[in-house]
């Protein structure tokens, strides 16, 4: 996974810089998402592995994407096809979204709890995270009954494990050392 991310990062950065310059970040995110879905299609997968010459592959790929990809997006796809990198489109799209969230001072946070959280609890968690991370937080909540009680919050690289299962695990580790 690290290798594909390394390959995708320069393409995502170039696309993001261009999108910022043209004030078209949202449309570029949509284009890249659509192109990533096309690249993951089971019919397209064999073609991406080198069955066609790069210019033929670029033409075919752009033809499949149709009007979903503008002229500048088509140029990106041509460059990626020439370099044999169309299989990295899902990672390019993901990195682009991460750059977009960072630029907009937003972060997506996942909250896994043992029981369903009330809207007040969700608002409280969101406010606390916004204060701690100095970013606008988009919460996604889910339930995992194996936690017994408490919750686990993940936001980017930050993981806060306040579950009973996590506390028991940390206690067990301390007792064994």
C-alpha cells in the first residue's frame, strides 16, 4: 500500500494544486472519484495491466469516462496512462480528498461505541474534537457491542480508545510487563 501511495502522491498534489488555482476543488474531487471507480471496474482491470499501448488506453479510458472528466482531467489521465499509472487512480482520489479536507480545515472522525449515541452526545464529542484538533469535524458513528462499554474515536492519525475492552487490554499489558 505504501508503494501505491508513493506513486499516487505527485499526481494528487498536481491535481490539487491545479484545482486550487482554478477554484474547482469540488469538481476535481468528483472527477477523480469517477475515474477511480472506472479504474476499479472489473472490465477495465485487465486493460490497465498493459494489454494496450498507452495512447490507446488513454483514449479508451477517456471515452469510458465521457463528459464526467473535463479537458484538464483528460490531460491528467493521458499522463497517467503514458506512465502506466492508471491503476493508482483510487489512491490519487483518496489523497486528493485528504488534501481537500486538510485545506478546508476539516477532518473526518469515526466514533465506534458500545451503544447508540444520542444527538447530544454526538454534538459534545464533535465539539471536543473540534477544540482539540482546531478543525471542523464530520462524525461517522457506528456500534460495536464487543466494546462492552465506552467508545473508540479515530480522526486521522489520532486514536482515542476509551472502551472497557481497550482499558482491560492495557491493564493486562501492564500486569504482564
